[in-house]
């Protein structure tokens, strides 16, 4: 089959790879109809997530048709011919983490748990197409994919909704929603969102549907800010104004009640000298993150507020404002999204017309053009917000 693969730092390549096979009785094979390029894929391409190997199949946002199921998958859970969306975290459904609906922390799905434990202190769950640190599973930017624990993960789509309407249930829509959900939003809240990429856009939409009084988008790309404005959100271009000062103006001097970091380790926010400091430390691998957005969110949030972090961080950061966090009674909440928890409720919201996932799609390309898709997405060419690949 054809698949998009990691080919070294700053390089991906579509090439022939072996077809997936059933390896466990709880596996299924999915023929992929639509997949996507995620912002967190760029961290792999940029070389900031360790343990990637030449030839690794990328991608963790995909959906398609079930063409084979293992003998251990009950027919009431999944059948050949089912149209499904596959969540990016791989979860067994039986461990303590899964019982608590902390699916991305599954204790049984990562065969390389020892590597993750050395990196993070405890193992993390498996993730499709996201390095050997998270299991080395082949991803979904391909024609076919093996789906472990297929009786737990895939969501059947039984309506006539298009792929584009439901594809992002695999990751970015639940991730954005979880970012807002972690904020315990009240009807008087001002919610500030750092990053107007796809996850940030969905975090904004989710804050709105959860009842926030005002949602503020923070970014530097005019087309992304215009997209947020069209959705009814207030915007701040951090290249034009001081973000914290503007947020104080918008909130009567108190700061936002809730702040969401939807940027993560490669943030370009911040003063020039701080940005240069982090870029140098990151380049020589003495720091794995550029946490400008996180620092700014903590310093901007009102005392007693909540900072929700859904942007991906991989290792270690410098100059974390622990004093502001502790002395102003801030609550920090975070996590890789527990997608399985949110898929069905979000599907219902899509069906009711409360959220329109298609609004972030700017480019649709065939799988064979994945390399071009990565290039335009990474370099923000042609007002690129989200790339969908058709297998």
C-alpha cells in the first residue's frame, strides 16, 4: 500500500509499505477514506519528538471502512463494512486509566512503555503514527491501517454525514473541546485562547457552546484571526499589541477567567529576546519547548483562574512562572485528549448543528501529495489552516 512516512528531520515521503495485518484477535483493519495533517505532526517533522525512525508511517487523524475484524471483536461493537472514525489514543478499555475515562493514559496499549516511563516518569498510552515513544504504531496517512483494541476505539458513523463533518472526531475537535471542558466555564467567563490553528478554533467554538460570555483568539496570522472573527470571536494579533495589556483592557483589569494554550512546544509568541533565547536552547536540545504561550497564559489569567493546556509539550521547558502559578492560586489542567470520552457527545453536537468542523478545512489533497500538504501547512502558505488527505 501507499503511505506517508517520516524520512528524516524536515522531510516526509510517500512510498510503498507493507499492508497491515491482523496481529491480535481484538484488531481490525480499516480501509482509509480520509485522513489529515495535524499541527502536532509538525513536531515530529521538526525533530522535537524523539525515537522517530525512517519509514515510520505518520498520521493519527483518520477514518474509513472496516474490511477485516479479529475474532475477539464482538459483532455488536464492530463489523466488516462499518464506517468508522478512529480516535488517536489507543486504549484497552480494561485498565484503571480506561475505567476512569483517561484513555490517553491507558496502561496496556503502549508496548514501549519503558521508554515513555524514562521520559515522563510513568508510561503513556499508545498513539497512532507518533513515534516509538508512544508505541511505534503505524499511522493513518495511508491506504489502510491496523487498529488495535478495535472493540474500544472506533466510532461507528451511521448517518449520512460527510467524512469532512466527522473526520476531526479522531483528534482535533475532542482536543479543542477538552481544552474548554477543563476550564469549568461559567456564563460570565472571558476565555482567552492562545493559537488560532485548528485546535484553537475548536477550543474557541467549544468555549462558546459551553456558555462563555466572550472568547478571545490570540495569534499573529491575519487569515487565522479572520477565521476566528467570522465565528464570532474577539481577536488579538500579538505582533500588533501587548497581549497581556490588551487582555486587561478587555476584562476591566482582572485578566481572563480561563486561558487555553492551544499552541504547545513551538510557540512563536513572546518578546523578541525571549523568543531568541528559547530558539537557541531548543536548537541545541538543552530545552525541548518554546513555552511563550504557556508563560503568557499564566501571567495573564486572573487570580484564582484556570489555565488549560492542550498544546503538545514533549519534555522540558525553562523559565516556568511557578511563582505566579502558586501565589495567585491558579489551577493548571492538561492532558493528551481522552478522545473516546468525547466522540459520541460531539457527534451529537455536529448532528444538531452546534459545531461545524468543516469550517477549518482549507485544503484537500490526494494522499500522494502529502509532502506538498506538509509544506504548505508548516509554512502557512496559501492561507492554509487544515489539510485533509484523501486516500
